[in-house]
C-alpha cells in the first residue's frame, strides 16, 4: 500500500493504522470510511471502534522509500494517514510512538500530516518535537468555520511547513489574515457519485489571496461536479483531475519554498 498514489502532491501514502471518526461536514463523504464500509463493514470507524493495526512488514515500506530517495539524491513526500488521523483519540499510543520513531529514522522523506484534530496535536506530538521535526509538514483540514477555529491552534505549533487543506471546497473560503502565516494551501473539488458542487470562482478567489500573500497553493482537482459561472462543466476525467482539461488560470500546483532541500 502506498507505493503508487494518485494524489499528485505526494509520492507515497503510508497509513500507520486504519480507522477514524467523522468530526466535520467535510467528513460526510469520506472516501476512507466508504472503503472501510465496503471491505470491513465499517468495523474501524466511529468513536470507540477498534482501529486496524499492521505488522512489521507494513512498517518497513517507508524505510525502503527512504533508502531509494537517498540513492536518488532527492526527497520524497509521504502523505501520512490517508485512511486515518494521526491525532485520533481512539488510537493506541504505542502505534503513534512507533510512527514518530519511523519519521525520525526516515530523514529523506517529508511527512505530510493532515488532520481535522489539530487541537489534539500539542499533547500527542513527541516529547522531542521542539521547533518541529525538519521533515514533517503539518496541515489542518478546514472549511471557513474550521479555519477560524483551528488556524490559530495550528499557528502556535512549531513546524517547518504549516498549511491548510480546503478539500473539498464546499463554499467560499477566505483565508484573510491567516494567508501570510501559512506556507501551503491545498484546494480541490469533491469527486465520486453524490459529489457536492465546486464552483471555480471559489478556487480563483483562493489563488488570488495566496498570490497576494506569497503562499504556495496546490489545486488538486476540479471534482465530479464543477461549475463555472453557474454552469456545470464536463471533463473526460470523471474526477476532474486531468490538468490539461482545466482553465489555464487554475493550473496552479506549487509547493512551499521554505522546506528542506531535495537532497542532504
């Protein structure tokens, strides 16, 4: 799992465990929960549900990626916990400790931790976090309400990169005074059956804010229900992920510049 990913802003995905609990309207159509329902009848989802843990072979994968990145003299980005949340209250702390140990060991990997529970981070980060691990990017998943609530929490936590993911964008979001203090913003529409609308004007507004503030922005996809000036758009790629089909001004895929160089 995770050797190949369709998520364009990372090279790999790694899940230290599976399972989570819905905590936001952004979770309503969670792909990870849908997969768990399909494969395990939802056994690992919800408060108090046992999370699915993995054995030693699974934990060896990032070590292999790290060796390969070192050989190639480049850094690789790892999306950590695409099927979970690192700061989930229902996770066995032993596995979170094992994750931090793995992150420390894989110096050629940039770990992207995306959470809807940034308020839990201060008590769940490792004791030696200090000014932040040099290979961990910390992102909060937000809509406008969560941005106002969680961005101040995020900005109190030292990290080499701090950012927000607004995916899916379900309504206009303004970054406001937070924009200059964030290093990265991810934006995208929702995909799949039952996808909620994504208006391109919402993405354009965020692109302009980030351009003004000097914040890197990455447009992930248009989604399956994109609209332009109130009219539905149709893409050959059902998920709206093919860059060449997009309007030119939305083809924005930037990474933060204040990160470690691509080789040590």
